[in-house]
């Protein structure tokens, strides 16, 4: 497949990065190679292949004795928490 020319200035603006002319040339070439790989993947016949989210089966692993514990009422949690508001435990802010 023939891929259209990539507007590297537009891509850099979206990524909010400043690129030198040399970096633009190198990145443009790399992006065209990546799109070329996707073109090859698009050409593969996947008729009858079931879509998957993972390459291997994913399932929970439970140990013997893994059972749900006691469920606390909102009133009990309110008594245990250092700060409580609107049925939620208030914790210190960790993200600025």
C-alpha cells in the first residue's frame, strides 16, 4: 500500500514537542516504517480468527481459603476512618 506523506509538524504539535530539522527527518522516516508494518498486518487474512485481548488465557488464581471477608457498614467505616465525608473515606491528596 502507498501511505500518504506524514505531516510531522502536525504530529509534533499534537505531542507538544519541538523538533529540530534533523529530528523531523528521522521521526518522519520512523513513522513511515511503523505505518508500513501496520499495512503488512492489514494484509493478513484473519477470516475465522476470534479476536482476543491477550495472547494467553487470563483468569483469576484463587488460593485455598480465599473467601470474601467481613463487609463493613458505612457507619462502621465512618468510626474507623480519620476523616469521612459523603459516605467516603477522605485520604491525603497524592497527585498535584
